[in-house]
C-alpha cells in the first residue's frame, strides 16, 4: 500500500537522521524491504529508473468495452504497487477497493490508510477528526487534503484551523486516493505536517454508463445516487448527484444532505488538455455531543443517548475549478484555478453548565450559563496552483511548484444558555488571509539504480483582521522555508530502499494576529485563544524499504520520526489554540499486500508510534500508539464483489494522564452484478461491539442537582453499532 520517504541532514537534525538510520538496521533486518511503485500523474512523475512492472492492470487503464460486454461486470484488477515511488509509506487506494469497501461517505475511505484513525465525533455532515503518526490532527490541522488539485483545508475556520469537510464528495466518482505520509515531497503544502491526501475524481472505463442507485439502512437511512458517465468520453467526464436522509443510530444523530458534482474534459489535443470541475452541496445534521462515561456506567444515560436534543449544524459549499495542462517529451506543466463559497453553522455544547472561559483561561463569573455556543462562518476561498517539470538533461529534471491561496471569512460566535438563549457574543470578526508559495527543485537520476529529488519551498502568509468587538484592525506576516529531499535505490528487480527528509508547515490562523496590546502579567500568551502568530514547523524523516518476493506479494517497512520545536494544538472544549512546547514522534510501519489472483486482493498493516513531549517525556494525547488494519477486495469476473475493512486499536493516551480503551471493529460488504442490475449488502461493525469512536478527558457538569466538579473525566462518542445497508443499482 505505501511508498517511502527520505531522510537528509538539514540544519541541526543530522543527529536525528543518524538515530533513524541506526534504528532501521536494528528494527528491520535486510529481509523487510519493499516493492514497485505505481504510476503517478504525468505532471508529478519522478525521473529515475523504472520500478519493477506490475503483473496486473489498473481499472483506470482498462480499455473500454463495447456496450454488449458492459452489460456484464468487467474484470477490474489493481496493482499491488504503492504510491509515488519515493517513500515506503505512501499509499494509493484504487478504484476496485473504493467500489467494494463498506462506506457511508468519501471520508470513510481514509479508514483504509495504514496508521490513520478517522473519528466522527459529530455526525455525517460535520468534519471528521483525524489521528495519524502520533498527531491528533483534529479536523484537519495536520493533514493536507486536495480534491482534483483543489485545496480543501479551510484557513482560520471558526470551528478548527484547517477544518476539512469532504461530505460533498460523492464516493461513486472517486477514482483513486493517494496518501503521502510526512512532508517530504516538494508538492506538499500547508497543513501537511503529518501527511497529505489527494482525491482524484473520475469514472474508470469499467464503471462507465448511466447508473441509478438506491440504498436503505436499518437506521432509517435512505440514499439515492445518479452517475452519468458517457461511454464515448474519457474517465474525466461525468455528472453525479446524491441525496440522503438518515435517522442515525442514537439520539440527535439525524442527518440530511444533497450533493452534485460534475467534471468534464473540455478540450484535448497534442498532449494538452483543459478540465473543468463544479459542485454544489448542502446538509443539516444533529450534533449529539459527548457523554460522560461515569453517567453511562451508572445508568443515568444510555450508551447511544445524548444530553441535548436540539443542537445541530448546517453546512453548504459551492465549488468550481478549471485545470489546464500540457505534456511534452521535454517536460510538463499544469495550472489549476479554483474558487469556493462556504457556509458553516454549528450549535454545540461540550461541558454542559460547567461554565465558559475567557480568552485567558479564567472561568467567567457567569459560569452557570454553560458552554453552549453557536459558531457561524461565511467564507470565500480562491487561488491558483501550478506544477511544472522541464528536462534539462537526460538524467536531470527541473521542477517548480507554486501556489497562491486567498481566504476571506466572516465569523461570529454567540454564547447560549443550556436552553439555547443567547447571552453573549464571544467573537465577531472579518479576516482576510493570503498564502504564497514557490518551490523549485531538482529530480536527478544519479545512477541507473538511484534517483534523487530535492527542493526548497518558500512560504509566506499575510493576514488582516477586523475585530468588530474591539473595533480594531490587526495584520501580520510570517515566512518559512521548507527543504525537501527524497531518494530511491533499486537493488535489483525486487528490492527498493528509501530515505527522505522534509519540513512541513502549518500557517497561523488569522485570529493569532489579534493578541491584545495589554495582557495581565500572570497570563501566559501560549494560552491565548488564537495561539501565537507563528508558523508551526515539523521536521520529518523516514527510512524504509519495499520487497516484492513474487509478482503478487508486496512487503514494506519503515522507521519514521517527526520533531516539532513549538507544538500548537487546538482544544475542542475551550476553542483555544494552545502551544505546548517541543515534541518528538518516533514510529514504525509495516504492511503486506497480496494479490493471489487478478480479482482478489488482501492487505495487512501494523503501525506503532512513540509520541512524547521532549522536555517532560509525557505522552502526547490523541493518536493510538498501536494500530493494526486488515483490508480485502474481491471483484470477480462472474459478477461477485466483496469488501472487508477492519482495525484493532490499542489503548491511547488522553490529556491529564487518562487512557482511552482499546477497540476492534470489522466492516464487510458483499454484492453481485447481473447484466445491468447490481445489489450490495454492507454490514458495519459485524462483531456488534459497543465501542467508543472518540474519547476525551475534560470536566463537565450536566446534572444540576449534583455539585459542580472541575475534575476531568472520560467523555466519549459512541461508535456505530451493527448496522445493515442494502443497495440496488441499475446501469445502462
């Protein structure tokens, strides 16, 4: 599944590289290395020796069949190869896996990524929470996500910096997903402090035509979908729409949504092309919030209950982009212009009537009003991204990455009583943020068996904020340099070694530039709601290998490390960005991918990480130290299809010294395609376990008949119980 990353000495990190290299020789004997990378798009294809060829074809390259043959399910196979071929842990989710895996949304597909835990602590329609490589990436603060080269992380979002909402993406038109761990590739941008993800939209030849589908679930779920992908057009052209309603598996978990996406290749000729993408989306949903574990254990509330039944949210998006590219024997160039309009409203309460906090961490004297609040935001986002590659020599390519992203947000936060009556406004501001980046680099085939890529990204962010509460205007600028290096060595047709180093960055949110001019002497600015106006920088290093002992087996392993001199995290309860000092994350990844036949694929992966604060040695709250996953895909030429996805998660540390429990979850699906008719049955949580999807440790007060306690206690969001979904489809 994965691909590898490089390590390099940069500044004061030479000792870190030496530590990782020593760890590789200790942890991974010479037999734990890896296999051939899959192809990458032309504009980002690295120069170097070709990897060992795969024995199977991709659904993206299957030749279109004639209409008569399409009446039957066509053979769809995928390569056992991994992602971009420059790291041992990059990973590509292919079309067959996407079609067969159990899923309710496009975000569910990320549960297939080794070492990534995806939590839905709100409801369908609200952004997920991501854990990866020892990071609690909250709603996207440490994971860069793009959809067809359009950046999705929302700058300075009212709910969470880097907020991601991928609910508008219709799973049926996701062609592939590529995941790159760490931040070692030149094209990786803001928020890729732990990694990046890119969704590629399209409908491969094997699935083209007009498809109408309907799904019914045991939670009162109804979903209709339509995809029109003309057989005489290429995979970039489609129109899709979906609508759903779902009562959910517990109290206050109802959700409804509509989404439409369209993409077309407007022009193509002589190696050049122009693609256009557009989409509309709207949803509303309940927000059950968290439950105190002690209340559940004593029977005060049920496992799937909610304290409040009138909290919820709304989300809407309009998106458009146009991408033009040209490919020649001496190089390639592409440019993407994009624009979005966003609206988000969230009515939530995490701590009941415990009380609110001021920006300086002190409890407000009006504590009886509680924590309930409504966050509202309207945003306009636009920008340009470019990718270029020019062949300077038979062995040397010049690369150039560049971007400009502009964001304007109008934010408002009202504090409410527990009954939903407004009593104060805690935020009222208009912010404008610009990000500029330029990254030149070199791709060099140094030897027939060795290829190298290196470059340097220069990033700048400028923000202007009009704080309407203070009747003041603020502005500021931050600049950062992000060096990147990656190397791949081919040791024969079956072995690859990788090493990589890179610096990731997360720009400050605009609110960080509004530090008050007069601050009480005993207040730590690190606790200020917007955090400090600094770039958060991560230094990532990785050493790994892949080994392909046979054409149908792909084995990979890697050791990785991430260092942050100034850790900044977002706290859900207070809504603050809090700086916590330097941190270190060290870990190992290993995976095995097997494709014994062209229509059957299986994969197993294990990821372990050791995340600590450098100064104290205390564990970093959030990500699980151990995560094991299994995945299976069946796409039989006789029409049968099936998918399997499961994970085992070990106990993980929480804030204030608490520990979240372990969990094991298995989802499956099975289906059959007969001529133009298809039927699929999906089962979530086959084991029927009562598991806690998200766990947190903070103080709350929900029962007003009891004394208030400010001691933290375990809170959780219930994971889905055993649920069934039956779907039927017709394709013509």
